[in-house]
C-alpha cells in the first residue's frame, strides 16, 4: 500500500511538473494577429532573442532562426499553431542568436533568406564565431552545423499570397551591415531585429556597425505605420518604442563627439557619459560602457 501511495504521489508530482513546464512554454508564444505569432525569448534556457512566424495560405515564414537550441524549442511550439510546411526563414541579420539555428529549419525543409550583405557577413564572419565557440554541454555548437542563408536580396523582397503580405526591407548598415526588417502592412506589425530593442543596452561592437546610419534607419522606421513592434530583444512594443532607441544611439554619438573635441580618451568618455536617464535603452550603465568605447573607435577615425 505504501509503495502504491508513493508511486501515486510521484506520478502526480511528475504530471504537475509537466503541466507547469507546458504552461510556461505556451506563455512564450503569442498570436499577435490572426496567423502571426511571436515566441518571446527564454533567457533561462539561453534563448535570448525573440522569433516569430507568419502562417500563409500554404506555408510558413519564420522570422529569425535563433540559436540552434532556440530553433529546436521553437519548432514544436510552431507545430502547435499549424501543420503547414515551413518554407522560408528570414534572418534579420547574421548574428548568432538570430541565425545559428538555420540548420534546424533547413532540415525541416526551409530556405533561409536575408539581404545580400547579410549573406556576405554570414560567410565572412560566422565560421570563425562558430569554430571559436567554447561552450560545453547543451549549449555547445559541436552537435549542430553552421548553415548560411541560401538566398540574398539586394534591398527589398515581398511575400504576398493575398492573405498575408510581408515586406522585407534592407535598412542597414546600422547594428550590422546587412540589417533588414519585416513589416506586415495590413496588421501594422514590424519585426525590427536588433535595430530596435525594448530593454536596456544594445550591441554596437560589430566591426561594420554604423551608429550614424543606425539613427537614419530608425528615422525611416519611425515613418512607418506601426501598431505593434517586435524587437530583437525585450518585450513587445509599438511605434513609441522607436524614439528611445533613437535617442539612445543619438545621445551616445553626440556625447562621444563632444568628448573627442575635448581630447578625452574612450575610457574617460565612458566614465563621464551618462545615458541612464534614457528609458529603457540606457538604464544599464554596465551595458553602455562597451558600446561607448566601440562607437568612440568608429568616430575617432
């Protein structure tokens, strides 16, 4: 009897854990318009970027492939929303947390697309980033393979089946050389990749990042009719999310230029330039420091 009772208690606890994990997973997926889904980041599992997908009449378009373990987590969540084949995956840019999961989607039957500059950056930069990865265990890249995008478009690509229209538009260089966004004009939804975040900080360390053109790119995005903004990182936003991102980059540029005119070093500017009043992007001073130093090197040339 005791053994039977213990087994029953164990089974109940196991079932509760299963449902708790399932509920946690499902809460990451949101249908933000009919047939348009977002899977939010899950930092505890090192899935740090947001991804999404659009269910067209006959197939699915995924936006940002994530890390390989992120792609593996996204796929079953996607399958809960549709049984249509995944035909296309759009990488907003080449960085690991947005593209290293490409192979998982290729194996599921998809073709990877991005800008021509993004394809070039992937081929130029990602092999070293992949091979130099030191992670072990479940986050080691050794168990996956690097897959570059197969199709690159120069400036613009439109996917439209009469049900959904997705406009892929290059707006870089900014965060990277090949930055592009995905816009759904009917739903007024904009997927920005890392051009616009809704949490503190931003990575401006890429060797081809262009802070000044980044500001111009954000000005361009601000002209769009946006009801919902899906950032590369952070909670869902809207059109108002663009302004603080622009203010953050612009204030950094202005502050660094002023410091250069005074003859200050990168370290001196990083110590004196306070961006923490810019909500939410500038709030984390520790994140601001490396970005300030990186932009200093670009503006000092």
